[in-house]
C-alpha cells in the first residue's frame, strides 16, 4: 500500500491485483468479475481510497467506507480507480474482507471460476442502515429468482480476456 498526499488528503493506493478483474453491470449496479480462476485463500484485490479519520468519515458518510479495526482511520473507497469498491454485497458470498494491519484485501472463501462475480458480506450495520435489510437486498438468498451472483457470458469472457 502506497500513501500519497494530494490536496492535503492522504491516498491509500492499492497494490495491483495479480488477477484480471472487470467492473460490469450486475443486478445490484456495477459488479466486480474475474477473468481468471482464483484459488481459495489468495488475495484478490486491495481496497484503496482516501484515508480519513473516523470522525471525518462519520461526518462525510457514504457507502464506500471501510473502518480499519483497532485504529482511528477509515478508507473512503469512493474513487473509481478503487476497483475493489465494485465487489457487491451477498448474504452468501464467495469472498470476504480481510484486514492485514492497515490493509484491507478482498479474499476468496472458496475457489472462484472465471467469469464469476466477486461478492462479500458487508456486515450487519451496513446491511441494515445502507442496504435497508432483507426487503432491499439483491442477493440470491433474498431474491432467488433474480439474485445477483452474476456471471460473465462466454462471449464477454473471451472479449475481456483479449482486452486484458
């Protein structure tokens, strides 16, 4: 994780992922999809953004905030270059957020196949306060007929593979 200071804000620039990932439309907005197979217990992508004090984050609000446990700062993952922000919530996710000191990585809970959408559970507070609970959750647990654990089509997978 590199830290840069721009306009008096510290930017936490994530390390590049070793996987080819793409943000693409899903039923929950934009989703994060993998082009490559990902093995369980790897690190998929680091969460980056602006470093804020917890007090600044509380005032600012937003839906891309990651409070770093046992510290006094939060990562505001709003910048579009933070590709990790596109990993959607699911109540039955294939990945999880893992803290390594002051680094936050999205890591798989199981092997993930090429073309799968990467999802993780955002937690109870986010689920209730931001998503709005079960009624508004778009994961397959709460909306089995249109839940968003999406997949790239074979055509999309070939196209993104060529462009990466």
